[in-house]
C-alpha cells in the first residue's frame, strides 16, 4: 500500500514540475485542477526539484517508564478481574505520570509489546478421587489388552435450532451503504446483526455410536433420556454392534439413566463385551465428543426455518461421515491413554494428541436419509396414549350421533308412510332397521375394544404398538408414492 502511494505522489510531483516549466504563465489554481491536487501541494513542489518519500514519524508520548508500567500491569492478567483493560490503564497512567493517553494508543502499544490476547475458557474440574479412578481405568484397559479398535463409543448430544452467534468471534465489516442501513434500524442487514434469540430455544436430543469401522444409527430421543428410553437405545446399539463387529466392547458414560439397575442388568444379559466402568469427568478421553463437535460445525453452515429441516439435515450429515474420520478419532484414543499414564490422571489437552486437519469427502451415504429411528420417553408415551384415547372416544361419539340421526331420518320418511299401506312392507323395513342397528353396534364395539386395549397397555408394549402403527403408515405412504410414480411414467409414455 505504501509503495503504491509513493508512486502516485511521484507522478503528481513530476506532473506539477513539468507543467510549471513548460507553461510558466499558468496559475497555481489551474495546475491544481489539471493534476487533481490542492493549491498548497502545487505551491510546495513547484520550485523544489528534490524530495524524499520517507515515512514521517511523530514522536510518541509514551516514554520507556510508561511502557514498562503498561507491561507490568497487563502481562499475564485478565482485563476484567485484574483491571487490566485499556480504559483502566489509561486512567492509571494519568494518575501516575500526569499525561493524558487515550485507550486506543495503549491498545496499539499492547499489540507491539505483548502477544495476541487469549480468551478465558471453561474446562472440567478433576478431584483426587477422579484422578485415581482414571488411573484405575488405565490399569483395567492394560490388563484386558483393550485398544480403541475394540470399543464402540456411545454418547448423547443436543443440537439447538439456529444457535446464537458469539459476539466476540463473529464480527461484521460494513461498507458505507451497509452502515447507513444498520443505523436506520431496518432491513435484512439489521436483522442479520441484531438477531432475536429465544429464551428457551428449540432443539433435538440425539444418541449415536462410533467405532473404527464406522458409525452406528443416529437415534432421535423425544424428551429427556430416562432409563426406559435408554433401554430402547441399548437394543439399537446391540444391532449396530452386530452389524459392525460382534466382539466390540460397549462404552457408556456415568449418566444417571445409564447406571440404573435395569440398564446394567440388560447390558450384562445382552452384550458379549462391555467396559466395566468409565472414569467420571472424562470427556477428553472419548473420541465421540470430538465427532459431535465436527457434526455441529458442519450443521452450523446451514440456516433452518423449522426443526424438521434441521433433523433431516442432521441425519444427512450423519449418514455421510467419512470412514477416515472414524479411524483417526478412534486411533487418537490410544494416544490419549499413553498421555494419561504420563500425566498421572491429569487432563489431556487437545493439542497434545491427534490433530490431523485434512479435507474429507462427505459424499458416500451409508444408509437411507428417510429412515428415522426414534426413541420415546415414558411421559411422552403417556401423553400419546391420552391423545389416542381422546381421538377414539371422539370417533365413538360421532358414530353414536350418526346412528341416532340416521334412525330418525329412516323413521320419519318410511315407517309412518308404509304402516298405512301394507303390513308386509312394514316388516321388511323393520328387518332393514335391525341390520343397520347391528352394523353400527359392531362399529361401536370395535372402537370400545380399541380404547380398552390402549388403556391396558404400558411401557414396552405401548412403545411397540406405536412403532407398529408408524411402520404401517410408512408402508401405506410408500405404496401411494409408488402408485403415483407408476401413473406419471404411464402418462409420460403415452405423451
């Protein structure tokens, strides 16, 4: 930028000097108009033949003592807690040295004197008990000769619909037009910057598994994860392990729904291999935590209008996770355990283990994008049951009402008219009325039986009932779509 400016200056100066020599009668105003500069610059360079393009320097206000004072106050200290912000430093300098220095000049000198500032981050706290447990876990893995290849890592994650942007990391640069639009407080750009955020944002709870050979099913959890809904997820994990490798060890964290008696009994009965325990407060050891971060980063590239759109895209991303990512993440587990032994149970930082930043291809789909595996919570199942019974009772009332109305209509139109004419016709219509009554009674009885069956069902049987209904509906929809496609194809052929 500086070189370009110097070239422009040299051209202007040379133009002024040439014009002044060739046309001595020309006035300074006329030369300034021709060259496109001010009259002061023309007066300055008209007679001078030598000039320097050196950068002009202004003597700084800050002396060595003030610079050392800034370094003492700001180095290895937080801006908020230790009062090391630029504004507070400027006030202190005014008190100590009786010099008015703005916070912007202090900020410039801080960039020169010290390194780039780092944000404070939250990490999990490890007690002595936790460190001891981590070391016990390390010994257990070494005794059984278990590596990352032999483990099926599982975990849950909640994805929020259009999460709010971080104001510190996401800053926007505006041109003059955009700045005017922002100041007006209207338009798409203003809405983009000042984005309204919900107090309780919508989201999706998801469960999944990871191994070196690939990824399991993505399971959508309705409501909070309880022991009842986790038993359903364990059944799905079992099918995933059988598909990938039946000798894999099941891994799970110490969430209260995972450690329930029913869940532990189910794991002991149905899984060939499973880890005896997982150390508490140890998200740094499980590679699936890093996989969730990769998926979330990929999902945040898109914006969604509804929760359905987000769930579809999430499933689409999950079905296209490259095998190379799975391999690299699982291999990193062994490196983490080596570091854990060296650090005697302390935290394993991300930069110390695997960081392989390569461009992966997210193209190959491993399963269908329309298959949603859903797991229900006890409370949600009860609500579904109540709604189902309500709809059935409403249907029953409608049947009764329609039967009474039809009976009235039938009596008024036919019965009274036929009674006068002949007895045989009257008997015929009575038989027809009985048939109609029987037909309606059968409908009523079937609805009452359906209501009774739903009221008696609980727990797993209720879940299976709803699952069967969903499957039947999906089959019907698929048949309809097939019929439509066949009709379209026939029409195209005819054309």
